C-alpha cells in the first residue's frame, strides 16, 4: 500500500516476519531516497537497523517488503 510520503515515526510491518518496524530516519543519496527502520518492540535497543530503498510511483511512496500498518487496526 502506498502512502503520500514516508515520514519519521510511521510503523511498517515486514511481510515475511510480520514484525513491526518504526521509521527512524529518512535520507537521500543522489536520486534515491532511503528509510532506516528499527524494530518496534522490546528488542529495539539491541537489534540492528534496516535500510530500505523507498519506491515512488504516481500513487505515492512505499517500502518494498513492508506494509503500512497505521491504516489497519493490526497493531
């Protein structure tokens, strides 16, 4: 599902592991935008961050392999 823009604090769910991830940083490298994600659970302090390339389309932006969770009630 595409959103208007990827923003800090958004929660996305990994399609494979079904774990929730929090967007902690967004940055640009030349023509590409990346989001840094950290697990949104009690292991967040010890787990590694994940870097995901943002895909943009006419519908908006999305993170491949992740689903935006804040439109659903699946928290």
